[in-house]
C-alpha cells in the first residue's frame, strides 16, 4: 500500500520548486503498462502547461486538489477561455473529470499546490497530447506572458 501523506506532499512540492519547469509528478502506479495511471502533480506558480487535449489517444482525465489552490481552464477550438474552475481543498470544487476532447490547462495559484490525477493507461511517452496550436509552446518567448494572462483571468473571478 502507498500512502499519500503530508511528508510526501511537502517533499514533492520542494521537488517542483527546484525544477526549472516548476512542477513535478510522482507516479503512484508501478508501471507505464498499467491500465490506470495514477499520479500526484505538484505545480508551483509560474509553471506553464500548454493547453492541450487527449483526443488522438482518447484519454479522459480526473483531477482532485489535495493541497493549495489550482485553477482548471477550458477552451474552445479557437483558444477562447470558456470555463475557469478554481479547485482544491479550500475551494467549493475539489476536482474535475475532463473529457478527452476538451482543451484544458491548469495554473497554480499558490505555492505548494498538489493535485491527484487519474487517467487510462497504458502510458506511452511517444504519444504526445494534442497541443493547442493557438497557445505558445512551453519555453517559447511568449509563454510567460500567455500564462500571466491566464492567471489574470483567474484572479478576476
């Protein structure tokens, strides 16, 4: 049995803070071949996760906020934000189930934020998510400004 305790969440958040991408995952499943992929995602403010969906390899995802404050943003096919859902243990929404054809991203609104994710496996790292062509690539010169615009939208609600 694997336990998800404060010590693990604190350690994982420290790993995310030290990572140049400002995020770190921790696999709970033992193998990429497992039918159900279960992991923890520690995401710090400033981490940019390019909007994407999982349509080519149809895999819905479920998120549950364990610590901190995170927002899920969904988009239409043209890149317009259609929904903003703050989630986490102190929010009205604890998590969300995201259909495979939904453009989405998450932004961290508080240091030490961690969420639990579950999705179908197996995981094949050569199968990339469908990345939004209307959003800057991670590491591109426009990514930081785009992320800040998303954070500003979330803070307005």
